[in-house]
C-alpha cells in the first residue's frame, strides 16, 4: 500500500507521548505529578456550562452555517474589536471546532507548494505540521532567551525573501510564555508590508498575561496590518474549554470566504450549543478570568523561584500563558535525557524543549496549570535527585 506524501512528515505531539509514558508508570503504582499537558486545571466556568446545557435542551443541536451562527460571529467581532482597538466586522470572523482549524485552513488557503513559511522555533508543533501538509517550506526562526524568547530579528531579516508567503507568530508563546514586544511586532509588520506577506498571529493566550500589563499587543492593530493578518484565537485556554472544541479566526473578508468553504467541505459546521456557550463566555461575567489569572500568577512565581533554586537550572519569569521554559544547559545533558531522567527518578512528567523544535535543545517545558501544593512537591522531588 502507498500513501500520499503530505502526511509523511507528521508526528504525534510530544505531550501525548510523555503522558502515555507517565500513565504507564502510574499503572505500575508510581505517583506522577503532571506538568506535560497544556490545559487549564479549572473546570469550565459554570455560567458557560449552563448556557451549553440550556442550548441542548432548546434543541440547538442541528447544523449551523459553516462559518458560525450570525449571533456568535457578531459577539466575537464586538469582543475582538474592543480588545484589539480596531473595527472588526462579523464577516471577517470564521468559527471552527477549536483554535487549530484556524491554523490549518488559512495555511491551506494561502500557501502554495514551494512557498516559504516562517514560524517560531521552539513553537507549537502544529505550525510546522500544517505548513508541510500545504506543501510549503518550513523556515524556523529561533526564539532567543536573551530577548525574552521573542524572535531573533537578525536571523529573521536574513530569512525573509520574495518566496516568503506567510509568517506565523505566537504571543504569549507556547512553549516559552514569552510576549513579543510592540517594537518587534512593528519590525515584523514593516517587513510584511515590504515583502507583501501574510501574518498568522496565534493569540490564544493573549488574555493570560501577568504583572498587570494588560492583553498582549496584537500585530493586527498596527497600521496597514488588518488587510494581511489572520488572528487565531479561541476559548480553550481563557475559558477552560479545551474539550468543547471552540475557536475562531479573524481575517480579511475574501480569505474568510475561502476558509468558510474549506470548513463547509471538511467539518461542515461547529456544534450550535457550543457556539451558544461561547456567546455566554464572551458576554457573561469576566471576573472569573481575573481570579484564574491571579491564581496562575501565584503559581508562576512559585515555580520560577523553585526552579531557580535548583542546581544547573535557571528560569526566566515569563509574562504570559501558563508555561515556564527553564534552561537546563548547566546539567550537561540533552533535554530529552533530562526529561526522561526526571520522569523516571522523580516521578515528574514534563517535556523536553525539543518537543517544540530543534532550538528548544537545552530547555524543558513545564505547564503550571497544576496546584501550588503539587508545584511545591515537584520542586522538592527534583531537588532531591539534582543535589
Ligand atoms: C499556541 C497554541 N495555539 C493553538 C492551540 C490550539 O488550541 P485548541 O485546543 O483550541 O485547538 C494551542 C493548544 O495547546 C496552543 O498552545
């Protein structure tokens, strides 16, 4: 049997492989503390869950227009306009099952075989996977610790050329938690206009930001960028809705039409009761988000201090998302070896930085969507094996 080449490069996400290994150890009776999976440990807020249940009771269980219900697209446009400080119309909004479709479908709609696509490395693995499916050439740009894990702009400048079709950015970032500062966004935007390329801005963590700095800045709001930018956003992280599968893209109308057609012929539509829950998420009480972020911030401070107290490890204090990306070069072993060793010896599941690309070598990623008690126990266990 033979298969189409376009799936040859696909790999499982590293987090699932580590989770499977950790679960095998748990099945043998070992206690494992989990820092590998990037999802909130909070339940979906009750008002949102209730809105979904009510929608099912009211028979909202049928197909909807592929790009989303008019009411939901309107609610997203209003919320996004307010947050990004720029007018966004409902026709620019495309709804889908999760944030991931808004990486996949715009990439398919924009990238021709051979086109170059610049993306962050270490970065969310779906970017490279989807560039490959579209037949594009993946061009990684290193994120550098010295620059708070923003792009290395010198390398970026050398990689852009006439063949560049799309650049993917993610701020705050998975896996580093870093935020791309406005000056760097301005640099990327200036190059986008000069070389006439598109920007896909993954803003799924835009509201999970600490130290009172407000939402992370969006490249979409910079002059001349709305016509060439796709915002990818969703409900999984901010509203603890990973399993609901609800996300959206914001893009110029013609691209929205094309992405809508890709949705028509692939997923068909997103569940209507899920979309109704999304309306409640956007228009209901937002105070719950503030308290969840305050809790993440406490955990971030504890995990960063704890990691910095360990020999051979240094850890920056990221200002967004719920990840830390400690530097483990001082241990003198590869990320993969260190991650395995910590799992086997200390019973702590975390990811090697290389799960996010080759420039993640020398780092680990921990998701601190876990209790303070577990974070403190994990640091204690790690300090025992590291001393
Ligand atoms: C950076 C980034 N983008 C997109 C997604 C996908 O989100 P969703 O679960 O809504 O598809 C994730 C989820 O881990 C992520 O970390």
